[in-house]
C-alpha cells in the first residue's frame, strides 16, 4: 500500500524534476551595458541615455544585467549610475573599466564602492567569470605606441587575479561558462587602431586566454571600444558591447542582448538607443 504522504512526496519530487529540466532547457538572456561614462566631458547626456537603456532593457525582461566598465569619472558619478540602475528589474553585476581603476588607490576606492573587482556569479545554468582587465595592462596613456609597464602595486594584484583564475574549478556538468571584462583580449582584423590601449597587454593576454580556455570559456563579453562588434580569434568569440555615452569611433549608441543556449551557443543582438 502506498500511503498518501508518500504519494505526495513522489509527486513533489517529480514536479521539481520537471521544473529543473524545463529551466535547463530554457535560454538565458543577459543584457550588457557598457561605457556609461557619467561625468565625461564628451558625454553630457550620459545619464539621460542610461535611463533610456534601462527602460528598453526592462521591456525585454533579461535574466541579468552586466555593466562592463567605464562606469563614471568620479566615485560620485559612479554612485549616480548605481542609483539609475536601481530601476532595473533584473539583478545587476559590475566590472570596472580603465576610467574606474588605474592604480592601487582607484582600485581600493572601487572595491569599497562596488565590492570585489573579480568574482564568479551564476545566471541559471550560465557561470560568468567577471574579471578586472585593468590588472592586465597599463591604459593611462592613450597615445602610447608601446606597451607600458604596470603601475606600481598593480603587478601584485595582477598575479593575485591570475592565480585566482587558475584555481577556479571547472564548471558543473551541464553548465555553460563565459567571461566578461572591460577591455577585449584581442583586436579584430577590421579595428582601425593598433595602439596597445585597445586590448589586454602582452604577456598577460596570452596567459589569460590560456586560463579561460582551460575552464571551457568560448565567449568573452567586453566593452571599451564604444562600438558593437562580434568576432572570433583563436577559437574564442569576443562580443563587444556598444556604449551608452558617446561615439569616438562612430557607430551607434546602445547596449547588447546576449542569448545563451544550453548547448553553449551565444547569440548577440545590438539594441540601439532612440535618437
């Protein structure tokens, strides 16, 4: 004889299993905002543009939102960004950009305001490695034609982050792992400027790429260029989100919507902001 309580337990377990299977088969959507640049002289309407992006993102109901760096020019402007993003209905995750972190002092301020500058978070079956690309190069001189040494104190932080990345366990079976940082690892063939400013600097780019591949990362989300680009380099696809602030390299203001399937596919749509 099967008692009613046991019948209920079996039914409950079966229902939970069905829900888990359904969640695993559904696509995950992540909205990516980048280069909000509040307080930057070239983007006097940055706050207005960001509010427009928030409205458009809420209408699309993503599972999460990432802001991939260059948040604001001062701690006060970065706090203003946080206030605007409170209107989002999905959880928000931050990584710093080179306008947010450039030396140990600004790194300490960022950590006090936002928490860790590199960490792991999950969105359904998607594991996201959020990284601080400013620990992987010196981006303080835009016009430099040669790779600059890391600022004082950043070398030690660089080693800590790369050691942390090397120690990350491989994702659970069935999980998809991606990474996000402000500065792209690589440059695509059509990018118009070869300065070191635009990508993660050697030798750190190679080490980071090797560590990401060991963890199964095939897709990297980035910003920094202010233009939407998707390109493949050495087996990794880089998805560069457009800016919401201003357009130094032409293009169109907007944000990126990433759809991630259970088999690891990542499809990116660039959503323009209204004029």
